[in-house]
């Protein structure tokens, strides 16, 4: 007797948190999990959008994973819209057979990597990225897979001592050491 297919999957962003400052380049992996591990349910297509604060982050690009096939070898079609103003859309359709996808896909893998520049993140501030509702997933046979979890991630700015504070502390330490040597 064959086990019924779950027809659900989790979508998330990894890592959960990145510590960065203005001017830094960062990236997040868009990951799917809870699929069959080298067997059904395999993913045959996806259309997912990730929201972000465009006043803090600037989207710079994306790269698709190869688990639905290689786009350059015409094994899959990149149907992504890219930056759609405060959200990034990535979409892909596999042209591989169900058996081909079953042998290619582990239970968890990266769908795409999203790249951003941090344009304006104040000291101590946090900004969120979230997988938006309305994500569409299809299995290798064209049936719908329900997204059961939509993940989020954050970019945090950690307060760091300013250059002046570092120079002052260094100068104080140097003067203290010099006084001890002369005494």
C-alpha cells in the first residue's frame, strides 16, 4: 500500500537573522522543506514573493537553485518578476519528469538566493523580510502543494563604538602604559 502524499511544505528564509550595517551586502536563502526525500512529493513549480522595506534594503539580484533543473540547460524556466517594489518575486517551472525530480530533490533545499544592499539601517534598528501569502507551489505532476508555513528573517544593526571612541580609548591606554614605564 502506498503512503498518501502530504501535499504541504514549509517555506522559509535562512539565516533567521543577519547582523549588518549601512553599506553592507547581504543575502538570504529561500528554502523549502517537508517534501519527499528523493521521492514524492517533489516540487515541480513555485511562485513566491518576499516582502522587504525598500527604504532600508535595496534588492540587487537573485540566483535560482538547480533542484528544479538547470535553467541554462533548458531543464527549467525562470518566470521570476524580480523586484516589484517592496517585494521580490521568484518563480520557476521545471521541465523535468516526475521521476527526474524525485531523484534530484532532497526533503529540504534552496529555491533561490536573494541579494540585497543595506542602504539605511540606523544603529540598534531591525528590519524584517517575510515570505508573503499567496505563494504558489506545484508538485511534479502539477497538483497543488499547500504552503503550511511562511517564514521571515531579520536584519539587525548592532551598536558599534565609533571611530572617535576607539581612538580615545587607544590613546588613553597608550598614555597609561607610557606613565607606568617612566615611573
